[in-house]
């Protein structure tokens, strides 16, 4: 069984992508801090890595054309928040950093969430789940 998961995303401008995620207060893997060729975002307690690669490098790995994020969604990355306020803060930071909000914060039963697209159109969900309100089976 694999021990780690790395998610790889293509970006048009690595420097701008790093600035965007820094504005959202994402953590960066120290191994890539000074690199002009890759950035690693560290996500969550399990330290999932979201690797950002310039489009040309990404295409060389996949040997395939890139998805046009203006025409469709290739993936929806979902991250948890510890409160409704944290969801609101993340969406506000994304908006201020130049991201596009595709779903304003709203209630969905026991979940409160919103969605933003980064500078390259990759879509992220931010969700707070009130586990005390989860329907019991």
C-alpha cells in the first residue's frame, strides 16, 4: 500500500502561483523553497503534497495535452476548515489574491463550504463539517 500521495498541478507562472498560495497561508515544503522549477504545498495533518510544476514540465511527465480549465474541471481539490469563519477567511484571501470564487460560502446541511479557482483555474472546495449535526444512521 502506498505511504504518500502527491497531487501534481500545472501552472502557467510558478512565481505567481507561489505568491497566490502564500497569500492563502499555505505551507511550502522546504525542499523546494528556492526552486524556480517546482513548488510543494503541504496540506493537512497527513502532509499530502500538492506539487506545482510549470506547464512544460508537467506536459513532459504526462505526455499529454493539458486540460483547459476555462472549458472544464479536471479535478476538485477539497480541504477542510475548522470553522465557518475559517471558510469565509480562506475565500476572502483567495479573492484578494486574484482567485475566482465559483461558490460563495453557504450551508449544506451539516456542511458549510465555498469554492475558489486559483490563478490557473484549478478548483478548490473549502469545507467545514459540523460532526455533531451529521445525521445518525
